[in-house]
């Protein structure tokens, strides 16, 4: 049995002319090694660029907070100033709320509910994010409204009015709650 002869690449070398180096296996090994090093350097450069961008963007990152056993997204918000027409509407609505209280015990419950809604809409108009007033109050920074605990108590009173049939708040409770709402609206520059 005769050994098989190796394929003769000299025909291709003559055909390729000045590109006959493509038939040399050492060329391909060297090309692979060079490409590998270029790839490694490129990956390291991109990793360094990514870390640089991460440090540049870090102050603008989204804020996550853990609330009530789950993570809730706290969206960045932009505070908007209320326009004069919005302030005038808020002041008009507040005057209606005060007239309800002056009307006697029959208007107490409705005055508290309307004050709660007025604060919720005001928070929404200035850019505080949330589906309802409770979420909007939670997303406030502690220094944005100085009497935040009083506002929470007023909101709890509103919840009792809404969820307990026949509940009528006492006049001193209504006075405290409306004072809390009024102070919050004044600090938000709505009154």
C-alpha cells in the first residue's frame, strides 16, 4: 500500500500571487493570537468606560425604598410651582371648606374629606408621585412638610369618616385636622 501524498498547495500559491502568505499556517496562528489580544484590550477598555459612566450617572440613579414588606419605586420628581390661577382655585376651595365647618356638625365630615382631597390634588399638581394621598405623603421627604405627623392623623380621621358608618368627628378633632391641612397647604405654597 502506498502512502497518500499530501495535497500540494503550490498551485494555490502561484494563483494567489502576493497573497500566498494566506496559505501559511503560521500566519493564521499569529492572526488568532493578535486578534485575541486586541479583543482582550477592547473588553478591558469598554469595561473601564462602563465603570466611568457608572460613576458619572450614580447621582442620578433611581431611588428604591423598602415599604410594607415589598420594594416600591420612588420616582424622581420635579417640583412645580403652582400658578396663580391654581392658587386662587385652592384658596376658593379652602374658603368653601371653612364655610362648611362654620355651618355646624353636619358639615364636619364633608369638610375633612374635601380638605384631604384638596391636599391630594395639590401634591399631585406640584409633582409628588403616587396613586392616592397616602402614597404621596410617603414619598415626601420629612422636611417638605413640617407637620407631616399631624397630616397623617388628619388623614386617619378622614379614613374613619369614610369607612365607619355613622361616625361624626368632634369639633376639636375637626379643628386640629383642618389646621394640619391648612399648614401643609401653606408650606406647599398653595394658600
